[in-house]
């Protein structure tokens, strides 16, 4: 048995229950990720707070999903790739964009591909970017404040990706149509 079973409203601590209630109200159910994060009410609240702040960034909904999917794909997070593939579909994001990220292939849209390459550089290099990384990002039409917006998404997904790795979070039925595993990556195309 996992050290981190998925908590419910009935099994969560009094401190975690409000976060789970907020999550259920927003999504109609409590995703297993939040049920696991509820072991630390601080983590669950931090994740939801950062997620809400990322939604307020200057990146479009499509760009935000590119950031979240890229980080999750890079980290090999089966849960978040499936969840954000589902959310992308619900938001009407082009299926070819999502498929390209899931399969580590080029995105046909040059601006979104530049975003993806930049996000991957941020994660791979742990923020120690070279001038050319930012120059290519800017050449695609992004500005310095978008760099900071990307960092919010990277922080959000790092929290959830690492939680899922540690807790081996089971995939929700709601995301199962987009199940993914790291072995589906093909090296070197992104």
C-alpha cells in the first residue's frame, strides 16, 4: 500500500477538507492528485494557488497548456500528461499540438514550438539559460514578462509531477482516455 493513499472528504484532515471542497466545486470531483496532495494541506493549497495565478498570466490558454504539458512530458509524469491532454481537449486546443508534445515531436505552429523549446530549456537547464535561449523565444514574439509567466507554470507542474512520482498517484477515470506513459516519448524531436 502507498504511503500516500488518495484522501477523500471523509478521510482528509480538518485542515485539508476546505481545499478538497473547493476542488470538488471547481471540477465536479476531487482529482486523485489533490486527494494525494491533501496529505499536506499546505501543498494542496500552494498548488491550487499557483494554478490560479498561472491562469492570470499573460499566456493564452493554449500557451499555458503547452507549458504544463511540456514540463509534465519532460518529467515523465503519466498523471499530468493525461490530465492536461484531457483539459486541452475540453478547452478546444488543437489535437495536433497536444499529440506533438505527448510524442516529443515538433509542433507545426512555430510560435508554440518556440514556447515549447523555451520551456524545455528552462527545465533542462534549471533556469541557467544561455542568451540564445531567450533570444529565440523573443524572436517568436514573446517578451521578457512571458519568461516570468513560464516560471509560474514550471513551478505549478513541478509540484504536481514530483507529487505523482513520489506517491504513484493513480489516474482518474476522467483522464483515462488520454492515458500516457513515459515510454511513449521518442527522443530528440522536440
